[in-house]
């Protein structure tokens, strides 16, 4: 069927019962309408907003929201104030029609569907027909309907509260499990590391290492692998401790410039191996900062390590320190592959890594070689424990054009501030 301008009219049918969907779709398509179907209340709202139908047929008993609630929601939107919404429902008890009208429906058709009459009924509503109800009964239905909504809201809030408590319990069980597992792994690893060093230092092995490059490589690789594993376990332990608020800061007055120089020195070899220039700009650095030296070194080290890791050979990593609004700003800027806008929040989440991990782990590209996706999560927790803030700026990810990334950490110069810190320029 078409409107006065000759346009085919669209009917949206919101109904979860498949056989009703098929029947109505057939009937109305045959009558010349374009028919869309949604199987839930929320889905119906989305389809309605996206397709702007000329009329909506509404089941009342839907799996999520009721047909009445969907109508009330749609009526709140300017574009649906005048669109006919008609119930097509099995509910025929006394008072149901009035309750539907109180919710904003224009008509009430009951099932079983009258196959012969439906197309004409729809056409009549499209032409402006509205069901009449007794005003007193409508008023009573309005009160009943608002009470129904408040009761449902209350029970939903209670359900959410219970679900939230369950989640909190599961979360603390998970943290306890992580802590326990990591501790259990660390104990034998410490022993293995000890034995490895004994092996390396034993005169017989030392001689064999001198005589054979193969033996030397085996021992060195073994110790390196153990160190890597131990640092992964320590990261997991730290992030889980920080995440559950169990990190104690040892705050002291420190010079941000010398802290940066220390960390940069630790990465000197790594950057040279990768032919990445590692430079600092400390001219604007504030004199003093009150922070936990070791944790801040770890946080900065993660950023510099990443910057080197995600910058191809020949690139540059710059660590810049300045002060702004009573905060020290530590920025690690690289000329690497960059990070897409969509990922810029997510990279700080635990176990979030960008791109193909298989590619990372096989190190097909020399400059990458991903980790567990914990480094930035640890860094953010450390920064937050200092009442600080961390963010990344990057035009996007492009492995050819290398747009680069800049991670900035902002820490209050005078230790923890009571109020949360805002990123400069962002309200
Ligand atoms: P990972 O141990 O995998 O490096 P991180 O938590 O440190 O984990 O980083 C998460 C992800 O963020 C990385 O997998 C990487 O894809 C991306 N990333 C981090 N730093 C940079 C950077 N400087 N340039 C481009 N991508 C980065």
C-alpha cells in the first residue's frame, strides 16, 4: 500500500512468536505493504528508529520490555509522537486495552488474528482511526500502568544489585586465584633460576661455555627465558595487587629528570640493538616530585619499552619532562606504528593487545614481538595510585606511514591530590 505521495508504506511488527510473524508478514506484504519484523522490545525500538515505519503493530508480551513500555519509550521521541502504534495481542482481559491506551497505543487488536480483516484494520489506523476509551477508565489505567512500571523498575534494580554483588564476589575469587597461582609458580621458578645461575657459575660449565658457543647460547637463552617468565609473573602479581587496591606507595621527594635518566639508561642497549634513537628533553623538568620511585620507574620503563618495541628500526623515541598545573608531565613519544583511536582507551585494559598476536609471537616483523597486554594496565594502575592520569595521543595506526604515538603521564607534584586529575584541555 502507498501513502498519498505514492510511496510504499512500511509496517513494523514487534513480535517474538515466529508463527504470528510469518502470518502477519505474509498478509500485509500481500496487501502491498513493506513489512519489517523485530523479535524483542529493545530490538523493536532500534528498528523503529532506523527505519521510521508508517505504523507499528505491537505484541504486548515481549521477552524484554513489554509492548506498553516500548510504546511509552517511542512516544517520548519527537518522530514517533504521531505514528500509529497498534497492539496485536492475545491479552484480552478486562482493563488491558485501557492500560495499553494509557501507555500511548492508539488501537488494540486481539488474537487470534482476523486474517480477512487485518489489512483493512491496518489501513484504517493509517488513515487516522484511534480507539475510543472511557476517560475515567483511562485515568484509572494510567495509575495502574505507572505503578506497574515503578514495581518493575524496583525489581530490576534489586536484580542488578544482586548481580553486582555476585560479580564482586567472583572478581575477588578471581584475584585470589591469580595471586595464588602466581605465587605457586614463582616459588619453583626462583629455584630454577638459582640452579641456572649455579650452573652458569660452575667452573666446568664456565669452561664449556668458553669452549663452545652452542653451550654458551643454551645457558644464556635458558637464563633469559627464566627471567622473562619471572618478570611476567611479577607483572601479573603487581597488576592484580594494584587492581585490588593493595599497592602501598613509598613516597619520597625525587628529581624527575634523574629518574628519567636512570630508566633511559636501562633501555640504552635495547634501543641500540634495534637502531632506535633514544633521547631525552629535560629542560622544562620540575625540580621535585613526590612519588614512589621504584613504581614510577617501572611505569616509565613500560612506556619506553613499548615505544622501542613498536617503532621500526631507524626511528626515534623521545622522553620529555615538563610541568603543567602543579603536575609533572612525563611524555614518551615515538615515531612508530601508532594506535587507532578506537584502541586508545582499550590498550590500558588488562590482557588487551592490538593486532595479530601470532604475528607478534613469531616475530615476523623484527620491531614488534608483543607481550601479554599487561604492561599498560600495570602502568595505569601505578599512575592512578599516585592520583595521576595517563593517556595516549596518536593520529592512528599505520605501519607504512608510521604516525607515532605519545603516552603522557601526569602526576601531582605534591603527592596525591584529593580530587581526580583531568587531562589538560579536557573538561
Ligand atoms: P604488551 O605487553 O602486549 O606490549 P601493553 O599493555 O604494554 O602490552 O600494550 C598493549 C598494546 O598496546 C600492545 O599490544 C600494542 O599493540 C599497543 N601499544 C602499546 N604501546 C604502543 C606504542 N608505543 N605504539 C604502538 N602500539 C602500542
